[in-house]
């Protein structure tokens, strides 16, 4: 049967290696778990399911360990010795105890994560002899954000429609919901905001809350809490009030009652995600209030319920002299003004979700406020579902960036995990890339981005290549040479994409509205900052956005150390050069080439690298499912064609300003 991709990385196909199979069969003759905890029950069932597939035989669940056989014990133990943050309830410990293996967690969720870690050992062919593994997540709230609308569309979704079938809920629970929950739990995701940040007020009606309650019921046994994006003006739209002013007592009362209503239906409801006063959405500023007034009002409505407010810092409106600075200007002054239940959610990066952005200057600049890092898993600006771009290197580039706000080592990761400023709350969010396509993500390799997000949310120190390797082994093939080839291809893919689309720090030169393909010539749109020329500023002298003191001075938002490095074009990393500097066409760069020649070189070598990717992919053909292989190969052919489109469009367009020839060896034969 052709592999349709539905099972993701949880295939549980029978282990091919005979000696490993024998080892696993000997070690896993029963599963024992006691107690009625719902998540523990899920863990036991998942373990049985996994073992059945991997071992090719049913493994019974017992109430207590069998004395004569070797098996796997699952136990909730509040004092389990899990490494990492002592506060974490999600950590696990796997160890050999006599003849048995024991998976312990401080909660049912901890055991469930331990079970998935154990299954991963088997799926990737590791030994389980004397196994000893402990792990706990570095970040507490690990969420997917869905941009799903009530009509079934997904904003910036490229894998079909929304998986939530609102017309069927709450009576019919599509089995896909459970598989979705399993997949998330397997990578440690513990929360899902199920609806678009451009929220409809409808989700807060009694009719919809009943549906949300049903979904929460599916997620709960997997340790996943449901969150809602809320429409700021809901008290007006569905509450019949004349205002949505956060300081108005009636508005406050409305949210309080609404929140209580939600918690009556969903006692473990996670909280609210809010996009306010951005891109035309309503918000507290409509009433002369600020973001903190709005967020704190919702926090007060949450009261003693165990929920949080994630307030997005992606604010974007016309009129700012440089959109880069807007979030900082609105939020930095509010540091210290947010209630303890509020986290401010900051995008990677300052403009949008471009293929490469410098880290957002709010990281490190709001020490009194827990900041959630928001990354985009759906490839809005990275080739949607046709280009193969593995995103872990991009997520890590952001997490590893050093804000230097408290000296060297003040990384974005340490801001986000709360360790830099000793925050109790910490969070990370990924905008989901999944839909109703049979394989969930459209591009089969897009699954790896969902997977990598979860793994990095759990532990951002994992190397991108290591994550790619385990995903490949679980999903595509265990043939060592093919694995190595695929991992290399994946790990280089994001740099390749940047080279043929936006090298050297170019940004926002993609097609308008759809955000696909090149459109660097775009000069007329509803607003200047919807054009491409606003961002690249090509002229007869050079290329790039001057964000130094002689330009928009957005650089001043960073710490002194960062400013010092990035403010000087000779020390600014080439990857960020045109983010911050307008550079002369003939200016020599560190590579020994002029700006123009370097630009052309990157466009050409980037496009050529797609051919390399095609060749590498072709070489693994014997090791990968034929249908899946053909699917990826065909998408790579599109990618190659479109890489040439990007290259030629951008080089020829910028050449009208540089008036420089295409350098050898890229010049067409004369
Ligand atoms: O990148 C932009 C997208 C919008 C999106 C917005 C946001 C949900 O083009 O579609 O709206 O970001 O993050 O709010």
C-alpha cells in the first residue's frame, strides 16, 4: 500500500532489524499501569499500540507487573527525578528497574511524554538495554496557533481546509481530532489555540462554546488544553453593549461572565490569545486605552481560573515611519504594567515572518514581562506547500540569537524560557501548517516542521540535524545512507531558499497579497509599506534599508553590543546587511566580491542548489516509499522552476538600478 502520509511520524511499522526486534520483544512483554488518571490511561494505550506495531505482536496491559516476565511499568510519581526545571510537571524519567523498564512522570502528561520518548527509541532503532533517560521541557506553554476560520478556511493555510468541522460539532467527533492530539502530544505540545487571531466573535457564543467543549474533551486525555483567540469587540457584537472599552464596568462584567461560562464548560480551559489594534482589528486603543489595559482586563476576568492571556505584539498599521519599530514603540513603555497572568507574544521577526529576519528587538527589552516567541510553521513566505524548506534552522537562529541585554549569553531562548529574568511563566507558539490534506501538511516534508517545532519547544538545545534525523527515521526510511542524505538536504534547505529569494538581508519583496513568488518592482499599493520598493530601496547608488542613525534608526532599539556589531556595514553579518544598510553596488564585501556580484552569486548558487537538492532526493529513491518519493520529486521540480523565476526576476530587476553586468561564471554566453 502506498504511504499516504496520514500516520505522520507515528507509523509504528514492524522493526526490520532482527536482533533489535528480539531485544524489544524480550523487554516488553507487558505494560503495567495502575490508577485511573485519564492521561496515564492514554499513555498505556499508546504504548500498547506502538508496541503492537513495532513488535508485530500484542502486548497485554496488566494492573501490576508480572513476576516472571519483563515489561514496562508506567507510574505517576510526584517526586520523580526529572532533569531540568524543578517546577515542571511534564518531565519524565525512564530507567531500568530490575528486569523491568519504568517510565515515571510527575503527572499523567509526564508519563505520556515518557512513553513517546521510549517509543521514539524503538522507532529509531536504539538499544533499550539499561535505558536511562530523563528530560523536562524548558518552556512551559508549548502551543500551536491555528488560523482557522469558522467557514472552514485557514488563513495562510496550504494543506486544505480547517480540520475542525464546526457544522458537525459537537455531535460528531472526527477521528482526525484524536490523531491530531496524539501527534501533538508525541512532540510535547500541550496547548492549542484553535481559531484564527483575526477572530470571529462567534466562537464565544453558547452555540460554539459547546463545540469547543467537545474538542477540549478530545484533547484532555492527551494533556492538551484548548485556548481561544478572542475578538476584542465581542461585547458589542454578541453582547449587545455599546462599547468594548476595557475600563467600562459593563464590559469588564461581560468578560467576567463569559469567562466563567467557558470554565463551567471547560474546567481546564487554557486562556485567551488576542490580536488587537493591528491590521484594522479592534482593540483597547479605540477607546484611548493601551494594550496593558486590554490584557489586564482579560486577566482579571480569568480571576482564579488557571488560565493565561497571550497578547500579541504584532501591531501593524499605516503611518509608522518604519514598521520595524512599531511593536517596540507600543510595547516597551508598557513593561511592568502587565498583570502576572499576561504574556506578550512576539513574532519572529520585527516585520513579519520573512525567510530571514534579525531577532525582534523586544526580546531583552521587556525584562518584567514574560514574552512568548511566535514562529510560523505554515510557510507563508517560505514557498507555501511547494518548496521544501526545513524550518528548524530558522527557529534556532532566532532562539540562539544573543540580545546581549544582560551581557553575552542573553539569548532569545533564555528570554523566552524565563531564565534570564526569572519569570514563572514561559511560552512558545507556532502557527500551524496543517489542514485536511490526507498527509496533513500538503508538502510531505512539511510534517518535519510541525515535528521540529514541538521538539524545539520542548528543548531548544536539540540540533536541527538531530531532529531531522529522528523525524526521517520515523517517517521516511531507516536506511543509514539515505537518512544522512535527507538530513543534509533538509538542514541546508532554508539557507538555499533564502539565497534564491532574499539574499543578504533583502526582505518583503514577494508577490503582494498572496505572498508568493517575486515582485520586487511593486511600487504602488494601498500604502507605501505594502510595496516592495519601500523595503529594498534600490536606487542608482545601491540597495538596502538604512536603519542606522542616518536612516530610520531602528537599530537603536537593540542593546549597545548588537548595535555596535550590526551598525557597521563591515561587521554586520552579511545575512542581515540589507536589513540595516543601504550599500553601494560596487562596495566590496568580506567575501571579496562587490555587493552586486555577491547578490548575483547568491541568487545563482541558490537556484543551482535546488538542482543539488533534486539530485540528492533522486539518490534516495530506493529507500523511500515510491508514491511519497514521487510527490516530493515533483514538488522539487516546481521549486527548481520557481527558484529560476525568483533569480531571474530579482537579478534583472535590480540590474536596472545597478547597471552592472552579470559576473562570470553566471553571465549567459555571448
Ligand atoms: O503575516 C501576516 C499575515 C496575515 C496574518 C498576520 C498576523 C493572521 O499575512 O495573514 O493575519 O501576519 O500575524 O496577524
